[in-house]
């Protein structure tokens, strides 16, 4: 069993963190009351500190009750100040944080996608620039005497145009039976 002294010690140790936090909060009010002009240690100074603490507590309760989560929980039928109300607010807050995390992940993925699209576009432009340089080099290296022929040669070199059909070449052969006309198509000869 616990003796009265043990109970007092347990109560003291259990409440110490709360009291310490409360003392930190009170020091802010004490400074405010001293700044206003109340003399430290007087009853009016104590009343000032208590009044500031009461107002802050009321404001905190109002903020909790009037927060988005608090209003939503009231709409669900929970009464402010109950454990069920606190649980409701906690669950809504957790959902809100999870939604914010999902939104952050989505934003990061969206940014990564946009960077990939920009990199692909830049690579496409680079490839187009290289192709244009190769086209220019092929045009400059063309042996055709005309500009149109040079363009055709450059297009064929780039693989943009079908290969030039073989040119028909004809020649005549003078033989014992007369003149024979031959035509060359590619690697084939046709003589009549």
C-alpha cells in the first residue's frame, strides 16, 4: 500500500513536468504585467498574471474549438472538451498531415517528370542540330553541279530521300553486222 508520503511524492514527481511548463508560461505573463506597470509580489500583480493566464487559456480553447478540425468534429456530433472530440480532432489532423505528405510526394514526382520532359526536349533539339550540321556537311560535299542536285545528294546522304534511280546509259557498238545499241541499267546490260 501507498502511505500518504509516498502518494505525495508520486504526485509531486508526476506533476513536476506540468508545473515546470506552467511556470514557463507564467513567466511570460509576469513579464507582461511588469511591463504594464504592476509591482512584482503585490496582489494586483498576481491578479494580472492570473487574468492573462485565464485569457490565454480561453483563447486556446476557442482556437481548438473553432479550428477546421474542431468545427468538423462538432458537425459530426462530438462535444468540445470530450475525449471523443479530442480523438476526432487527432484523426482529422493525422489525415490532414498524410494528405500534405501525399501532396508533397506528388509535387516531387511532378517536378521530376517536368525535368525529364525538359531533358528530352533538349536532347531532341540537340539531335536536330546535329542532323542539320550533317545535312550541311553533305550539301557542301556534294559533287552535283546544281543546287537542286546538291540538296538531293544531301537528302540521300541523310537518309531522308530514296536513293537516286540508276541512270540509263546507252552506247553503240560497231560490229560486223552493223551497229548495236546497248543500254546499261545498274549492273545489267541490254543490247539490241
